[in-house]
C-alpha cells in the first residue's frame, strides 16, 4: 500500500503571477526540513503538495513532524494512495477505518462514530462525491458493525480525495501557515535572553523573512551561561527558518561608559540607541534590510511611546516590532508553542537587568538624550564593539 504525505498551503494560494516562485521555494524548504528522513519526491498541483517516498526506509513520522513546522503550509496529513476506481477505494477505506478504530480503542474509546467526506477533483469519475461517501460509508459500516455513523460530531472522519489517484486519510495536523522562509528578504533580530525577542523572531520568520541575529553580551557582568542560553534560543528559532547566524557583540565597555558618564535615569534609552546603531551596522554587513525587536508598547520604561521614539531615531533602517500590540500573556502562549519559553525563563541575568537604573525616565525627550550621549565617545566605543563581534552559526 503506497503512503504519501499531503500538505496544504494557505496564503500562497492567493498569490497572482508570482505564485510559482513561492511554490518552488516552499517545495525546496519542505525538502530541506525533511533532510534526514530519506529520499523523497515533492510534487505539487492545485494548492496541494504530495510528498512521495523514494526509499523503503523513509522516516514518515519524522517527516510529518518536520513539515508541521514549515512556514507556508497550513496542514499536513499522512495518506494512503490507490487507483481511482471504486473497488480499490473501498478496500483501502475499510483498511484505513480499521487502523483508526484500533488506535481509538487503544486510547480506551468505546462507542466509536464516524463519517466519510469525499472530494472529487477528477471530473470523469462516474460517481458524485455524495455517492462515494454514502457507498463507502455503507461498506465500512458493514465491515465494522459496532461502528456508528454520526455526521454532526463523529469521533473520526475518513477523508477520500478522488483525483488522478485517490487519497484516503483520517488525520489532519495543523502547520503554522505564513510565507515560505526566504521568500521575503532578510532582517536582523536583536535577541536577548528574554521571552519576547525569540517570539518576535519567530513571527517575522513566519512571514518568509530570513534572519540574522545580534546579541549584546556584557561579560563578566553576564555569565557564559547567559550566552549559552541565547545560543540555544537562537537555535530553537532557527529551526523554523533554516538556521540563524548569531553575532555576539562584546558590549561591556559601552555599558560601563554609559554608567560612568550618562545620567542614570536616561541610561536605558541611551543603551537601546547604541544597540540600534551597532545592530544596523551588522544588518548592512549581512544583507538585512530591517531590524526586529521584541518591544511592546508600555511593557517597561524603555518601551513607552516617548522612549520608543528616541530608540527609533537612532536607526535609519525600518525597525519592525511584531509584538507591539500584544499582551505578555499572548507572547508567553506563542513562546510555549514554539518551544522557547522554558529556556527564556531560566534565571540568568542579561546585560539589561544588570545595568537597569532604579528610576528610568519614562518620558525622555530626544533632545536631552542626544545631549547626554555627547558625554561619552560612542563612535569609538561602538567601533570597538563591532570589531570584536564573535560569529556563531546557531
Ligand atoms: P525580551 O524579553 O526580548 O528580553 P524585554 O521585554 O525584556 O524583551 P528589553 O529588555 O527592554 O525588553 O528589550 C527590548 C528589546 O531589545 C528586546 O526584545 C530585544 O529585541 C532587544 N534587546 C534587549 N537586550 C538585548 C541584548 N542584550 N541583546 C540583543 N538585543 C537585546
Ligand atoms: Mg530583556
């Protein structure tokens, strides 16, 4: 019995003339995601991808798991294939129903109900979809007399898609949607060890944007463990977007200078501006056309409208803030879903918390911040930090 994976697309289906570019990109990304699973062929037609194994030991379960994380896909199903001919379809449908019933019974379920749903893409097929559903439904009921039919709220649905070949399946798993990675340019993510920035990275990646990440590291005020945590977080986000190059900027000297020369109540905004300037240099060097942060309006003193205004002014590139209108709880929910939350809450200090002022000014004016910035030699300090960058392929 031949088995394939069906994968469905969402937004790409709305594309016009450039749709095939997205489709090809998605096929490549799917193949890359299934890299370690064995040889397979990815083909697509009519908003649907078919993953067909080309070797006996193809790792189906792993391939399915990997595809569940591929941007551009909205859902995936393991499916069995047969000829588009009623006798073949019913044999396969009964076998699939039998497997599903055993699975549900194994989970302790009794009084199992089902229904059949048919889609008919093959216009020359002699029966309508309703006729196929009722015919096959009847045969399944005959084969498993204890099974009930429930068209409103069945325990499982047996799906039949009659196309050139016919596909039969019972399970549909959610995939993330969005746009294929690499289809929308590249951005530079400012990643801290916190909850927000990895989520911001995931969200921008979901729109098809490739990512390069920058982390400001203030050793020994922040420990090796804090850096390892950021590497792990970057790796986790990178799993969704084909890997991320992480630039670790030695930031201690800049922070010490801010602490020594600038008014404490403005130190956070001054630091955020300096981070923007350095991140922008990194972005240019690595072909990025925007910066991305995990900021959200009003979350902390450095994220008031006035503070964000001051921060933004230091960058000439667009700064994207995917979390700008989100509550912390919404961010936490995504962090849990993408697997970064547990790592993010590990209690290692980051460079912001170490140097956080007691009473940061929530309404800094750009003028006073700029005046304060003249008190330290930021161009020299930032040059040195930029020159000392360590590159980690996370
Ligand atoms: P996060 O949870 O992402 O750390 P936060 O709510 O703690 O965010 P801040 O610490 O003020 O907020 O940081 C705001 C944003 O600035 C972060 O989301 C991140 O994009 C960037 N950022 C902060 N600290 C660093 C750092 N050490 N290295 C790189 N980027 C940073
Ligand atoms: Mg933080």
